[in-house]
């Protein structure tokens, strides 16, 4: 699916990163101060991993596009 639908893959990963970022407010934000702190930690570290995966996927797709470009 990554090579056949690259924008869908990047978009899906970006949505996952956004949801994890919003989840990281649990226990830290004034709006969600009573939320569990562990949920905020899981959300934050998940967000960081999702951003790392997003960058790696973007680099992979860019290199794959350059390698298969007609000459």
C-alpha cells in the first residue's frame, strides 16, 4: 500500500500523529488536568515515534521516486 498509495500512507500516519499529540495533553493541560498522567506519557512518546516514522516514510518515498524516475 505504501508504494501504490503514498499520499494516503503519509496522510494516515499524520492523522495518527495528530491524535497522539492531542492524547498527550492528558494530565498536563488545564483543560484535561484530571486525566491519567500515564495516558499523556503514552501519547507523547507515541507522537514522537509517529513523527519519526513520518519523516522516515517521506524520505523513503522521495528516494524511491527519484530511483524510478524515467531518464
